[in-house]
């Protein structure tokens, strides 16, 4: 028998994207995604051998790109 955690503990809204998912969402190659992770521009977490990216990290990265584009203009 399993029990559900209380509503305050549920993390149903939390998602973790694999690099392949981030590639599709950002329309970038695997090499570029890993380069952005390595330089700290795209935050990620590691679970075992998997590199995972949170939705907030993807939003922050997009905001960074928009800010850089505005500054360049």
C-alpha cells in the first residue's frame, strides 16, 4: 500500500528536462547546449549520470539571450 504525500509536498509542477529535450525546446545542437552548461550560461543539475535542466533555467537562459540581443542593438 502506498500513500500520497500531502498536497503541500507534491511536486507535480516540477519538471526536469534532459539535454535532448532542451535541444528541441531551444532549437540548439547538443554541442551548443553542453557548451552553454559548461560556461554556466545554462544551469543544470545532475542525477546519477543524467544531466537535467529545469524549466526555470531554460527561462533564465532565454531571458539572458534577449538581454544580450537588446544590448547589442
